C-alpha cells in the first residue's frame, strides 16, 4: 500500500508530541500507512484553526496537501477538509485520517503523479537494478520521485524507464546530473516514468568525490517552473500582492521568456496572481509556476503594509504670540487691562 505522510504546522510543542504518540498507538487501526514528517510538505498538514488564514489553502478542500484544522469547536474553517476538536480523541484522529486516505488516493488517481510517494529500492551488489524489481511496484514518475525527495532528503539516483540516470541527490552536497539545465527542465515537463533508487554508503562516497554538484534550490526551481498542471503552493494567497525582493539568476536557472516578463513586472510593483497574468500577458498556470518557483528561492515577498499617516505636528507658537500673552497677563495683574 502507498505511504501517506502527515506534518504539523504552528502547533504548540506539547500538542504535536501528543499527536505523534497517539499516531504511534493507532498504527494497527490505520494500517501502518502514516508517517510523521518534520517538513512543511506532506499529504496532510495539521494547522491550528485560528491560524488557518496564515496557511491558507487555495483551491478545493479535496486537493493535496490537505489541511486538517485543530479547533475548539466543530466549525470547519475555509480551506480545511476536516477538523480535530480539542481535546483530540483517538476516534476523532482515526476518522479524520481515514477520510484523508480516500481524498489523497482519489487525487493521486487523477493527478499527473506529482503527489504519489514512491518506494525506495536499493541497488543490488552488482550496482544494477534486478529486472524483477523494475516493474509497476517501484515505478512512479519523475515529478513524484522529486516530490518524495523534498519531503525527506536522502541519497538517491532517479532513473528513467530505460534505466538511465536523470539526476542524483546527495544530502549536504546537492544535485548532480549530466543533463543541461534546459534538458532537465524538459524532462520535468515531460514527467516520464521513473524509479527512486537509494544509494549505498560506498556509492555516496564515490559520488561525493567524482561529481560536480548544483545547489538543491536549483532542483526545486526546476521542479516548480516546469509543472504542466500546477497548483499554487499553500503558503501563497492568490488575493495578496507579491513582489520580487531580488532578481532570479536567469543565467544559471532554466526559464522561459514569460518568466523574464513576470520578473520585470514584479520588480516594478507588487501584483496579485490575477494582476500578474494581466500585466505580463501570461496564462494563469504560467504565473502559478513562476510564483511557486520564486517562493522556493526566497525571492518572493508580500506587499509591504501601508504605513500609517503621520500625525500632524502641533504648530509652534511664535515668539510674538508668547510675548503678547505675557504682556496681557501683566497688564491684568496690575489693573491696566483697559488702560490707554
């Protein structure tokens, strides 16, 4: 059975620890399918109901990643597929996750495979995949394998269906590939069948010495910018205005002509998703890809909140006005107020 992942965002430390313990106890009831991730990307993300606006889920409530709200009542906040009412009971948690299983499975069936979590297969002693293992049980897609890697970075090589290496990833070093940036982007766009192969310690040591590595964020950029059926990341609100805080390194990163236009537009002024599509004359899907990719580079920021209008300073009293007031007080004191 496919693995399902869950993570916690914005929960108090003791609450997250209690939910982890409860999940461990409920493993027999849930079929040993769920794994807790210390990462922002997972199939289900548990969020405090009062903080849903900060982690707003765009699109349908049945599209992964699913947001599960932890609330003090039974009202389901917008964007969440369900609620866990405090104090959480085992029955509640089982019911919420069983519902999530069906939603994730249904989304994976109609998706291009990006959210499928593939199995990890080790190479045999000869360094090759044994033919019996290279079948539908371990096959996935390039985007699915990369998505799995973002959830839990491990030392792997991603192979295509001809058993040729697409790229390898080594934690602490980055990504290495024989493909050019444009060729790798084209592979992501095509999203071919792939297999996710874990590297042995000896293979990791040999690779670390022999290969030239690219920064991990270059792999993330390529993943997001080359998506054929994109969804806006849950951290991004389409109604908010966004701006570029720095220019992407288009000399090194794969990109399209439209990406340069969108970068120029967002450097000139903050824009919402709809405004960006209009100003840069691009499709909504293209704009979503660009916002997702620039957010990954930490090059995207929200529009600054308007500064409050300065309080008008009290007009200084002139020296003449102050002196005239003093003379008037003296004249009244000595009974000269009506004198000539």
